[in-house]
C-alpha cells in the first residue's frame, strides 16, 4: 500500500537512536507485516480533547507511549518554569487501573523531576477526583492523572490539571500544546532525580475522605443511613480505594460490594464496556440488588469520576437513571438544603453544559440562583468557579453521568456524588418516599424532561472524514423541520453564531468555539450534534419535554416522550 511521505518522515525519525531498541524493532515489524497499522500509528499526533489526551497504547505519534507522554511532560515542564519563575515547582501525579498506567506515571514523574520539579506521586492507583483534590491540598502548580476513563482496555490517557485543581482550559491549553509541538523528542529529559519524587498515600486519602464527608452529608439521621441497603460496584476500577471508606465514615453500614468486580483489572473482564452510561455495565450490580432486596445501585467508571445510579421504580423494579436525571435530583436536593439552611446570599450558581437537560435552568429559576452553562466537559464547570470568585458554587453536572458537589474537588467526582445520592435515597426512604418518587415530584413541579443520546462510532482515518462530512452537511443543509416540528432556532458554536427563525434574527454566542450544532424545535425539543473530543464518535443528544399532572400518569407521559425521541431519530435517519 502507498503511505504518504509525511508519515514516512515521522516513521524514519522514530527509527533513530533517540528511541529505544524495542520501539525501533516494533516499527520495523509493522513496516513489513502491518503497513495499515503503521499508517494509523503515525498519520497524526495525538491531540488534547474534551477530557485530556486519550489514545490506543503502542508505538508512534498517534499512540500513548513513553515518548508521546514524555514529550507532553517535557513541554509542560518548560511551560511551568516560564509561568512560575523562581518558584519551587510542585506537581501531583495519580493513575488508574489500566495496563501500563503505573509505569507511564513513573515515566511522567521521572521527566518532571529531571526538570527540577518536585513530584508527589501516588504509591498506588487512585480515583481521578482525589488527584484534583490533592493538587490544591498540596499547593501544587499542576497535576497529571494517567487514565482513559471508560474507554476500551487498549486505551490510556493523560489529563492535565492546573493550580485550581481544574483541568486545563483556554488559552493555557493551546499555549502548552504549542510548546509541546515545538519540542523535539531528543529534548525529553528522561533521567529522573529521585530526590524530587515523593510517594503519597494515607495522609491525602484521609484528607480527601474527610472533605468528601463534610461536603456531601446533609444531616441524615443515623437510623435512616442504617436502613438504606446499597449495592456498589467499582467496575474493576479505582473507586474501590475510596468509596467504601467514605460511605463507612459517613455512617452507611449496609453497603454490598459486587465481589466479581471489586478487584481492579485493566481488562475489565466482566463487562463489555466499563462505562456506567451503558446499562449492561451495571447488570451484575442490579442482579445482586434483586437478590438481596437493595434500595439503590451505584457504580463508577474505572477512574471514578462518573457514576451510574439505579433505583426502584413505583412498581419496585430496578430502573437505571440517566445522567440528566441524577443531575436534576442531586441539584434540586442541594438547592433545597441550602434554602433550608438559609445559606443563599444572592451570589450562588449551579453549573451545566449545552448538551445537558434544560431542566437545570428551571431549577435555577425556582431557587433564584444563576445557572451557568458551558461547553461539554467538566473543565468548563470548574472554570466557572475560578472565573467568578465572588460567586458560590452549589453543585453542577453534565449528562454524561458526571457531578460535582461544591468546590472542594474541581472535576466530576463520583465519590462525593455517590455519598450525596445515598443521602437523598436514605432521607426519601425514611419519609415514606423513594428517590424515584422524588424525581417524579420534580417532573410535576418543573415539567417532565426526557433526554436520550445516540453515539455513532467511526474508527480510523476514514471514520474521521465521515464524521467531518456529517457536520458539514448539518451546517450547510440544515433541516427546516424535524418530525413534523419546525426548526425555530439553530446555534453553531463553531461559528459562534445563532439564527432565530421566528424573529429572523442572528445573534452572537459568547461561549468558546466548539464543533457543536444545536437545533431547537417549536415544541421545546432540543437536538445537539457533537463529534467526541476523545473518541472516534459523533454524538447526538435529544431533549424533549411534556406536562406531568400526577405521579399516576408518569408511565404514559414517559412513553409519549420516548416516542417523540424515536420520531426525531427516524426523521434524521440516525437509526
């Protein structure tokens, strides 16, 4: 097969003595026996997306390996020295359960230390939110976590956090990427200064647990906690290092761990995908809940930033909630607790994203707080906290099963969120209600909002081009109606412009540019199209709503809303 010269130039660079013998041998093997794989490994450089840098592990510029991560770390080291001259620089590093995460974390620590930077390296895998907490707890200038979140086993990744404990955001991300791109691989300093590497564990663990219990506990009676039967699964990931301890410290005594999934394992052997967004991922936990009569099922993805929640519905059957539902339940509870405690001073806000449920805006209006809406990715919610220091963050989330309780952690945090949802469930049960019934009460008060997501995977070079073309078509030939409903407004976040067709007016969008399109229909439905920043996918988000006048009608209204979503999907030829 023919391979572009630009790709061959990169291949030849990786065959020089700058790279170790094993890497060179692997490339030579691909050249003779797997030219397509060679092309995929070198046709581009791995890019930072919505959740940092993720990719398949292997050799090449488009793969996660010691050289691509070493180059990132060298560039970040140079940038830190320039940003904080004459300071003793400090960074914290954590890693998850994935293959090679521990060795890659040590490579990253070595490069930082070789550049005269003090490193706090966790001695074993830890949840991602604990890294965010540790950055501020240890007064670090930056933090790194080696994780690919819920991606398949062959992936790993590299997320960068700044002084505030939040992920990198513009303009710093672009500035750092420029420094990295300008570096040569031969400039990476791999020789560690071990005097600058300090291993951390128990002290930070205890501080993180204490902070979580303080932030996510709300005066739930001891008896109510004891009376809540919880099933919990870590899906072979890192949350096993924190969640059982936090729930125990908070007073929850009936926590039943799924034994087959408790052992960290980068192969995730009992699930198709270790993603609590996928119903299959929690099937073993739900089976255990049915067996022992549990009230609630909670589970996390491998790095413990996302949570899945399943609860008993009105008929006593276990029902998996989606990310928008858990976000609404938790936000409404937090707002009510703040109101009861008379904590509102007029400067509070909650956070959400442009692809999440519009119901968050309804909740904010009811409690007279602001709802700040940002791009997809939790770094934007964390950025609100940094950008508005005179306002107080209550809580916030995004549809992809992430939530943040208060501002102690500046990233989505399944540890605190699972404690919070346990508090809500325990209090609801103690008052003769249930978590699901509380959700339906919110739908009666604010409207029944139902959301759905379709994710279309397109792998490799061809897939990337297909996704690009789909977005071009949606921009250049937008539909005038969808499923019998007029399109009344289109927002294009790449062009930073919107068009209101009802009033024939154009308007500016004051949110950073992103490759997202949103269509609004005349019946209040909302459709978003967004290529993923970290996976070879294009995602379509649907939100519809209706009126719920009583809990008894919930099932029929939900069926109507499901049919409306199915009609939209069919009309857009996405099924």
